[in-house]
C-alpha cells in the first residue's frame, strides 16, 4: 500500500529474532523484490537475545517483550541513520488490541515494566554497555521520528488484503499457522494465552474481523477450526528447549504456575 497507493518510497526493515519461519523470510523477499523496495533484515547477537528471552520467560512467563523492543529499536535506528521522519507500522489497534477482557495483555505490559529491573540485576556491565541503544530506547528515541500504525488509517478489508498478498505477492504461511505465521514460537505463546483465558489471541483477532464485518461467521469458524488449540504445540516447545537450553519439566512448571488458573493446575497428592 505504501508503494502502490500512497506512492511512497519506503525502506522495509525487519527485526530477526532468530525464530522467523522460512515462509516469512520467503514472503519478505518476494514482496520487496516484486514491489522494488529496499529491504534490511537486522538483529542483535542471537546468544544475547536468547539469554534475554529466557530470563523473561522464567521471570514473567513470556519471551515476547525482548522481541517487541527489538522492533522499536531497529525502527529508530534505521530511521535516524537514513534521515527518515515517518515510520509506518503494521499493528492494528482495532484488530489486535480489542480484547475480550481488560487483563488480556497484563503479562506483556508487565514485561515492559520489568525490563529495567532485569537489565539491572541479571545482565553484566559489559552487556549493558554494548547493547545500550537496544536496552535503553530513550537514548535513541527522538520526537523527529513519528511512528504511525497504518492499518488504523485505512479500510482494513481482510479479504482484499489477503487476496493481494496471495495472488500478487505469492504470500504463504506455515501449515496450520495462518495467524502470526512469521514466528516458530507463536503457537506456544497462543497456547499460554489459551491456558489463562480459554481462548487464544488469534481467536480474538478472528472475532474482531467478524464484528467489524470484514468476514462472515462461516469464514470465521473455518479460520478458528483450522488452528483450534487442542494440545500443547510440541514443535514450538522443542524450539524453546533447544534455544533456551531448558528441559520440559521447567517449561511445564512455568506454564502451570504463571499461566494456568489455580483450579486448572495439577494438584499435589496427599496421602495419609
């Protein structure tokens, strides 16, 4: 849209957290080549990022906060380096933030407030200095760079957008993962949310699409059924075990203690 409709000359920038799916990489390359857009994929040290993600997972039960901060970091970094004043993001408050309960995002909101505490107590001085710009966004943020969530300023017609992505840009997604198909770990994050609330983030997204009139109930049911959460996402858990060097019992303990309701947690047996 930025290129074809708004007639802008965008620089496409992507934060690679080390868990990007092969389909997402293919989508990014196909899209930027077909549209003639310059594309940069950037990351920080994979060892450092995984260390930080593991710390957050153990402390707060989620590992999205370090990745979300990385998106803001590279947005500021490349905007400043290239004298760009406007950053257009793909987040939609109408579709992504319109949740069923007020506490839906509590864990992730708390993660951001925990950031300085974890940095102060669990990172070395050398790490803090080396990754200062990433760890302290205020050190590089500037009022000269404006960030705008583009989907909230357009007609978010799901069918049109999906049609363009598939038919014009050869978009694809991992099998059984149409929602958030860019990250191998997302099915596990959705599983955590489902443990807490009984419904997942993608189900909320689908509900918002139906409520806004972008898809009908039949299409919504098809999308829900295509990714219905019925059990732990074993493939994503295997990625976590390898990347964070954690055994399954550690992971299960975090899920049970930080995400499942007290009534759903395994109860210790008592014998007389």
